[in-house]
C-alpha cells in the first residue's frame, strides 16, 4: 500500500506525483473535491486544477457527498490514483462517514491504487483529525464532535506549519494520545508498506 500525505499541492508538483511510481502518461487521477465545499475560499481549487492541466495530468473530479458506494467504485474503476484535496477537514470526514467512503477506499487500496492526500486529505488518514481542531475560530465543524478518522498511519499530522505556531503547537501537543508529525508547506510523507519517508526538507521536532 502506498500513501502520499502532503501539506500542500506544491509538494506534489515537486515530489509527490513522481513518488507514485506511475508514469505521467499512464496516470489517471480521481480528484476528490468534497472538502472544498466547506471552505470559505474556493479560488485555491481552481489554481490547483489549472496547474494540473498545465502539467498535463489526467484527472477527473468527484464530490463524494451523497454518492453511493457503487457510484464511487465505478468512478474509480479506471483510475490508478486517488487524490483527496484539502479544504474543511470536518466537512470531509462527515461526508466520508455518511457515504461509506471508508469502505470504498479500503477496497480501492487493496487493488493497488495509490492514495494522495493534501491537507485535509492527509489529516483523515490519521487516527484522529483532532489537530485540525486546534484553530478555535474561523472554521466550521459542521456538527462533528467525534474526531476519530481512518487510521492508516500511527500518528497525527500538523500541516501548513509555520514557525509562528511553535508555541501553540508545543502546548497543544501535550494533550495528544498519538505521536505528532509536523509538515511545512512543500513537505510530505510517503508510506509504502511499513516504511515512512519524509521529503521536502528537514523534519520539525518540538
């Protein structure tokens, strides 16, 4: 199983897509945009999609909300990469639970498809999305109070890290029951079987 968990899209352009092991000419990406529906600023998604088009990546968008398991499986049938984009992590996790996407994803990964998650798409692969709750203002939780997630990696992530957040993160991490790994924009973690590799610069430890 190969997972690529990134802080932002810049990591994918520099490292991530190459790390799939799939030739660009053969890559078919199923691009999950659901988290964007819970985000206040949607201009980012158009920029990402324009970059993907300019770099000749073949992708097709899907919003998993209100989709049946059969609809989702059929959509990904001819794809070899599952790319779950960022946005509002709470909105995304809520949609995953309501649609049964977790079971769909398990089946797709067992077929050898590669998972890419950026920002919210990376958070949901952790045991919990509780780090996304560290921002106390400006983000709607959409009624979500159970932050347990898909548990594909044994740690939680803090993405989009900046040095200005050092004091906040050092204090908040004391409350965690899982190890914390921190990613700046431009950084990502590749999981292949039980091996984890960080790319994009030195890992941050606090």
